[in-house]
């Protein structure tokens, strides 16, 4: 029997779920390249033919874990555009939802970070540009709207989007290494305030960002 044939005794209960859980744990701890098929099936307590019954290969497993998390995040971004007006409120909502995702599903966030920051020839053979650019273009549109409405200044939409994404992702990346730290809604709004109002001296700054990280 080849790897792609049905196993003689199909494990119909929770084999697929256990494979996904095992892969998520290993990918988030060891990275995509550092995880082997053998480790995934051993963690799930199944055989290799069972894995290949549900999934084409390791890359397929990674995609099945990644796409639901990205779909949830993309839907959150779409809802923000529909339910909030103005660049400041939209950016605050994006930061809050990004920090919430990092709190509620840190393992999935580590997978997303691997996708964003993997070298071009490394990691799973996915079209990484599609995933990387989807959120960036969404945020760039908000920046352009803010510029058009004279709510923002100081750069073109692409530069502003790069600066904002860089600030937000640095917090999320630090959270992935310091899981005991809580990325609160207040921290999200403070980060946006720093971006929006700037860090130049003011007697009464409209926003003050306090780092949640105690060990950096």
C-alpha cells in the first residue's frame, strides 16, 4: 500500500484533530523547517498512512492551520472598515484585534509570523506575498483615506502603513517570546496614540504608551 492509499482501518474519531493539534504545537515551537512528519504522527499517536489520508503533505498541514487564523483576522479587518470611521478609530480597532488574536491564539500567531518573516526560499511552499500583502494593503487604504481627509500627514500612505505595521508587529513578536505578558486593549490604543500623535514633547500628551514587557 502506498502512502496515499486509504489505511486498512480508518481512524474516524479524532485522528484529523489530533494531527492538527500535534502539528500546531510542533510548528509553533520548532518552526516549519524544524518539524518532521515523523514527529507530527508520533505526537498525534497515528500512523503515516493515516496522516496521508487526511493531508497531502506537511505543507498541506501548515496551510490547514494557517488559513482559518488568517480568515478570522481578515474578516475582523473587513468588519472594522465597515463599522468604524476615521483613521484613528480604525487603527485602534486593528491594534486591539491584533493584540486579542495574539492573546487568544498565540500558537497560530507564531505560524503567521513564520510566514511573514521566513526567507523567500524557506518555509512552506506557499505564495507568501498574497498573505503578507493582504493586511498591508488594507492598512495602506486607511492611511490614504486619512491623508485624503487631512486627518494624517508626515508621509505617503505606504510609508505610514510600514511604520504602523512595524510598531504593531514588534509588540506581537515580543509577545510570542514572552507569553506571560498580556497585550491589553489599553496597550493597543497606547501604541496607536504614539503613532498618531507622535513622540515629540508636549506638556499634556494626548496618549501615553506604557510597555507591558518587563524583561526586555
